[in-house]
């Protein structure tokens, strides 16, 4: 049972083997192919890598290539972004050119002030220069451009300035000793920063910017002034302290148990403090003066440009500028006083020093071996030495007394002279103070005056604008009213005209339309009638054609190839019905008159009838002897014999027109002959007439044939009627 | 095929049936006669002839009847009239 499958398997194995062989062969060949394929792969891989690497390198160097490849090659943008980073544009960023002119001027100013500052720091009497320099800077017009931006920043201080000024005065009265050792460097840098950042042209600013700048400047100025006043107070305080300390030290130095270092160290410290404080005070003062000068410039500029209406604070700023200056002046005066005291103290110290030194010299001249320090325990002195010392002392005392007497005598004079000097000084100081005070008041008044003016201006301008608005409103109302009335009038007139024109035109138009409408209607009716007639005529023609075709089929000999039995066709009235289309009563009636058996069972066409007649004739002849009474067999046989005897005449022509026939005398054979004749002439009706004369058995025999003939003739009659009717209608509708 | 319904063929059909019938009658008569002669009449020929004659006569009579059948007056052909026209017998058209 398994042989066959085994065989098949073996065969298939063979085939498989063969296949395997084949496959092996294929594998082998593929291997060889693969080897060459490997080569191919390597070559292709290297080519691809080379293109990729080359394109990356090119993209790195050339932006155009990168853009082009990114646009056209889909994955290249990813690759480039991965390897090269996002595309960097190498176009240098455009920086707007710096305003060199203003910077140049500004730089010059800075340098000037910096140099001034260094001079002030070195010399200890810088105050006059400081006072003059800002003022000169304020007055100097060529640097207006740079002054104004600097002033702008001061202009924002005025609001703060008033309380700050008050505070400063209060502080002075309280005499707070705040040790503020923040270096002067920061103040210097502050000033430079202030100046450098204010490189903005005032005249180009809008009112809002101007106002903000003013506020900034005001803030800065107030701060600067405050700091300056503070620093100056501190300086004054430190100077005082120093003076006190020096006095104390001068006295202390004679006390026992005090080393020189102990005494003089605090003095050194105080000196340092004093110097530092003076530095700070001077720089701050300088700075404050600058800031106030800026503010003043900006305020002046604002007033010049009539921006007072827009910046109502301008007048207050102005006021505060004056106040700031005043406070600075007062602080400086305090510092000056302290410094003069210090001067006095210095002189005193010098005198003391020189006196001591002289004394020492004398003593050492007397007693060179004595130690300079008289306050030490000292060696025991001998009597002589004591005597010499005492004599020297006595001499010294007498000389001193003499001097004292001299001094006392001269005191009055000197006092007088000093008083005079003092008076003069006081006078000058008073003058300066007065000047300052007057200036202040002048500024205040001016500020107030400006304020009032601006206030009045503002109110008046507001009123004016209001009135203008009212007037404008009234005028526009009037205009609107007049326009409206005009518009209405014009509208009325034009509308009236337009209505007239429209009426005329519409009347004309209607006339034309009516005419055209009539014409159109007439044409339409005519065409419809024509169309109707045409339709009817067509229908009628169709009917005629259908009827004609039916007649033809009835009379045709088309199916003569068939025996008459099979020539029976049911009458097909479809064509006629279609042609009639249910419109025609007459035709419908006529069609209905056609016997139903014609439609259902069929009609024999003419040829068939003729053919059938032959048989009918034959049989009729054979039973010619049998009448209505019937016949016996003998009679039948006799009639058959007779028929064989009687000669068959083919066709007897009908008698002439005026010849009468005695129909009762006709026998079967006659009748048959005549009928035959008429049949051959296609005169079925005459044939029918003659055949109706048959009597007896021939009548029975011919019954069916006669029936068929009658049906046929009825149909023919109907169709004829339809034909004639259709013809008449066709002629009518033509 | 058989008898066609045409009136002209009625006669032929009748004659056919007549002949067929006559033959059958003849045959039957012959057979009867022969039978009678054989059985009853001791093989005389006259019963057979008589039988044939009887058969032929019967056939003839049948034929006659068949041929006259359309002319016979049946009850369905008579119309009865009222007494005005007494006893008018008319044939109904066949």
C-alpha cells in the first residue's frame, strides 16, 4: 500500500534531490554571486559614505550649499544639525554708531573733573575751586549738550530734595556723629557713571521722557547733596575731635606715666580720620554740586522750551535746586569753620613745640648730660647744678615776665587789630552769607513766579480749549441741521421729477409690451393650431397607414406557402389601437365592431379562403342532390354519382348588368361556379352573396367557410371604413 | 388528424365513420353468423351470410342516421308559440 507513495516520495526525492541539486547549484551559484555581491556592496557602501562625508564637509564650509541641500534633499537637515549644529549666520551684528561728538565732550568734561578732584585731594584747601567749578560748568554754554543729560538726572531729585534739606539742617543741629568711612572711590565712580550714562540729548526727548529724566536727576542730586552734607558734617566733627585730642595730648604729655606713643597714637588716628573725612567730604561735595548743576541745567532747558505746562514739577525742581545749593554752602561753611579751628590748633601746637624745644635746648646747654626727658626720675643733682639751674630758671622767669608784660601791653593793640580783622572777616563772611541767602530767595521767588505762571497758563489754556470745543460743537450742529434741510428739499424735488419720468417711460413700455404680447400670443396660437393640426394629420396618417397595412395583410397572399389551416392569424389590432390613441370615437366604434373571434381566434387571409373554397366546392358538388330534408345513403351515393357526371366549368362570368337572374332557379353547381368566378376576381362579397344562396346539405357543408368569409369581410369592411375615415381626416387637416 | 371541425369535412368524417361502422357491423355479423352456423346450425352457410347481411343492414342504417342527423328535428329546435298562431312549428337555425 505504501509502495506507490514511497515511489512517489522517492521520485519526489529524486526530484527534490534534483531540486536540491538544482537548489544547491543555485546556492553555489548564489555564493559565487554573493562573493561578487560582497564586493559590490563594499564599493557601494564606500561610495555612499564618501558622498555623505563630502556633503557634510561642504555644508560646514559653505552655507549656500547647506541651504540648497536642506531645501532639496529631505533628510539632510537632520544630518547637518546632528553633525554640525544649527546653521550659524556669519554676518556681523550691526551696532548703531555711538554718538562720538557728545561722548568726546563728555569725556573731556570727565577728565577735567577728575583732574580737578585729584588736585583737590592733594591740597587741603579745595573748597573755593569746588565752588567755582560747578558754577563755571553750569555757566559754560558750549557744553550744554552734555550738561543737559547730566542735569536731567538731577531733575528728579527736587521732590526728595525738600525733606532731605530739612533733614540735613536738623541733623546739623543735633550734631550726630556718624562715622561713615565709605571710601571716596565709590563716589567718584558714581559721578562718572552718572555722567557717562546721561549721554542723551535733551531736546529730542518727549515730555514724558523729560519728566522721567528730571525725576531721576532730582533723586540723584538729592542723594548726592545729602551724602555731601553728611560727609561734611563728619569732616567737621572729626576735625574738632582731632583738635581736642591734640590739646589733650599736649597737656597729657606732661603727666607722669604717659609714654609718647600712648599720647600721640590717638592723635595720629584722629589725624588719619580727619584726613579721610575731609577727603570724603570734599568729594561728596563736589559730586553734589555737579548733580545740582545738572538738575539746574535741565530745569533751565525745560523752562526755555516751554515745557513747564507739561512738567508741572519743573518749578518745584527749580526751587529744590536752589535749596540744595544753599545747604551745600552751609555745610561747607561748617567745615571751613572747623578747619580754621584746626589751623589755630596747629599754630598753638607749633608754638608749644618750639617753646618746649627751646627750653630743652637751654637746659641741655646748661646741663648737657641731662636726659632730654625732664620728667624722668633723673639723677640726683649736685648743689651747684641746682643753683645754676635755679639761676637759669630765675632768669628765664624774669625774661618771660618781661615778655608777658610786653605782650600784655601789646595785647590791647593786637586785640584791636584782631578785632578789626575779625570784623572785616565777619563782614566778608556776612556778605557771602547774605549773597547766598539772597540767591536762595531769588531762586525761590523765581520758582514761585514760574509756578504761578504755569498754573495760570494751564487754567487759561484749559478754558480756552473748552470754549473752542463748545464753539466747534455748536458750529457742527448748525452745519448738520442746514445740511439736513437741504438734503430733504433736494430729495423731494428730484424724486418728483424722477416719478414723472418713470411714469412716462413705464407707460410707453407697457404699450410696447402689450403689443408684443398680443403679437406673441397670436403667433403662439397660430402655431399651436398648426401644430395641433399637424399632429392630428400625423396621427391620421398613422392610422391610415396602420389600416392600410392591415388591409394588405388581409388581402395578402404572403402566407400562401402554408396550407390554409395554418394561415389563420389572430388579428393584430395593436397598430390600429396605437394609431387611434383613444381619440376617435368613430374609429373606436368601428374597431369595436370587429368580431371578437377575429381578434382572439384569427382571420384567414384571402388566399386561405380561396384555397379553402376549393375543398368546399368539391364537397358541395358531391352533396348537391341533398336538400333540407336530408338524405339517405342512396341519395348521397346518387349525388356523388351526379357530381362525377356534371362537368366542372371553371368559371362563369357574371351576367351583364341589366340581365336579371332568377336566384331561386340557381342550382348548386351554378352557384358554385359563380362564386368561384367572383373569388377569382377577389370579389369576396359577391361570392358571399352567391354562396348564401346554397340550400340543404351544401349549405351545411359551406357553413364554416361562410363564417370565415363573413368575419373576414367584416374586418375588411371595418378597415376600409377606417381607411376612408383616415383619408378624409388627412385631407381635412391638410 | 382525426375529425376536423370544418363543415366541409363533416361529410367526409361521417362517411368515414359510416364505413368504419359498417365494416365493424359486417365483421361482427359475420362472426356472429359464423358462430351461429358453427354452433347452432351445423355449419351451414346461411347464418354467416345472414349475419353479414344483418351487419351490413345495421351499418347502412347507422350511416343513414348519421347522415341525416343534422336534419332531424329535435326538441331543442322547436319553438312553441302562443295560441294566436296555432301550432306553428319552426325550425331553429342550426
